[in-house]
């Protein structure tokens, strides 16, 4: 490529060369004179012209060489520029590819974040549900144990003890009194109490105070607010004990444990259990003891079928 | 993983059964029951335990005396002891801790609370 670089020729210089060559060739035809016949000044003029011509030729050659070199340099520059532009175009393509990849990755990242948030919600719901199930299992275990223990014993003392455990340790009552109705005396008599002064534990008339009312009506009484206030005229809870749907006694809760700040759903279940089973358990244990044991308690059973 | 053993000393059958129910949910934990402090000592003499849970208020021998006896027994002096107490009986709780009890649970007991405490003391995941 470099050897075929075009040579630019100045138009003025070409005209000068042409005119001088023509005049030199024509010279012998003008009269047929020899060099020796030519006057000295003319010879000097011709020599000066030749010198000038050669000098111009050298200058022109140098000019051409210089221009050639410059053109080569320009060509190199253009080639470099071309290569740079080509690589830029390539890198632009790469950037476009990268941008597309970034967009795709961003979309994937958003999808993953959404999925992660979804999983977090699911996990929180799962944990909440698990806690609920744990609580339900705990509540069911409490109910099962309370029911089992109430009916597992046929000793009046043990049944009363289980009742006390149930009220004190499962419900969380700190001070309470358990009453039964003494039908013969027409009164309500206390049979057990915890953390209540003995002087404050006495028999009641049917209909007397909240306990007397519960023993008459069979209706439960619960104070939902201000559960730590101690007021015997308005106890925090009075649970009637029923047998065959009729009241046979009651549990009066005077004070709750410090850490208990209200009624849980399982407490209501325990009260249901107390109301429905405690009276029956007391009656069964009492009859069993009166009958003098299992066989005595079964006496006359067949005649009742 | 080896079996772990736990002794539950509680005079109330209801509470004892509740504790056994809760502890049954911990895998590889074998539970032995004792009705009071004396029964507890008898069971301790018959075998080794990794954990003891005891009530404070019990007839014949209460939980405080039991804790004291366990700590003076070479075979069980380092066994963790959980005492069961009511929130109000801080004095008993402090005395039990001073005698060597490791932790306490307040009544009314909740199974998750018992399970968490037992797992913590036995280093169960």
C-alpha cells in the first residue's frame, strides 16, 4: 500500500518544465547554430536555467516525498481511527449486551425479592400457626389432665384436692373457696379454701351474695376488668358446680396470681369442665365412700337398668 | 444420641401429669415421677439423672430440703435443678436458688415454657 501512494504534482511546476524543454529542443532549428556559436550570455542563461530546473526537480521530489510521508501518516491515522471506531462499536455492542443482562438480572432479583417476601410472610404465618397449635395442645393437655384427675379418684378428699389443684394451678387462682350445698341444712358450706383467712370463710344462705346467687341460678359470674381487685361482694369469679344440670356447689375465686392479668380462652374451658364435672366427681366419690367400696357402690345397679 | 433422664418431684398428681405430658414432647428424654421429696431421694439413690424438676411446697420433705440434699450428694451435686414456684413466693425461690437450684418456673405452668427451660439446661436443639 505504502509504495502505491499517489504523487500530487503542482500544475504551475509542470507548465514550467514543459515550456523549458520545448524551447531547448527547438533551439538547434533556429538558424542551425552550434554551442560554440552561441553567445556566452545565452550559455550562462541556459546553464542557469538547467540548474534552476534541476533544483526545482529536487525540490519537487522532496515535496512529493514529504507529501507521500504525510499521506502515509494520515493513512495510518485513519486506519488507527478506523480500528478504534470498530473496537468502540464492538464495545458498544458488549455494553448493550451487558445492559440487557443487567435488566434481566434486575428482573430476576425483583422476582427473588418478591418470592423471599412471600416466604417470609409464609414463615411468619407458619410460626404464628405453630404457636397457636402449641397453645392449643397445652390447653388440651390441661383439660385432659384436669378431667382425668377429677374422675380418676373415688376418694372425696382426693377429689377436693384435685379441685384445688385445678383452680389454683391450672386456672391460676391464688385465693379461693370451694362450697357445696348442704341440702339438709339448706345452706352453702365451705369445704376447702386457700389463702383466705379462716375467719372470712363461712357458710352462706342460698341466694346470699354472689356465691349464694350462683348456687341458686347455676349461672357463672366473671369479672373481666380489674381482675386484681379484691372484693368479696364482687369476686373475680364464681363458678357454679353442676350435677345433672342442677347447682350443687360453687368455687369462689377471691384473688388471682400476680402474673395472671386476665382470662385466657382455656380458663373458660376449665370453668366449663369444673361446672360440668366437679359436682359429678364429688357426688360419685361421696356415694362410693358411703357404699364402702366398689362392690357396695355397684349394689342394686342391675335393678336400675 | 444418648437417652437423657429427668426426675419430676411433685406431690400433686395433676401437676405431675401435666409436667410428664410436657416433657414427653422432648425426644429421648426419659421421665421418672416422684410423689414428694422422700420419694425423690429414693429414686435418686436408684439411678442417675441429667435433670431434676421439683415443686417447693410438698408434704414430708419439701423442695428446699430436697435441693439441699441433692447438692450434698456426690452423684448428683452437679445435676441442674428446676424448681416450680408461684410468682408470689419470692422468698422460697431465692432460698432455693441460694441452696443450689439452677432455674425456676412459675405457676401456672405452661408446657412451652417448661420445654424451653429443659432444652436449655440439657443443651438440646
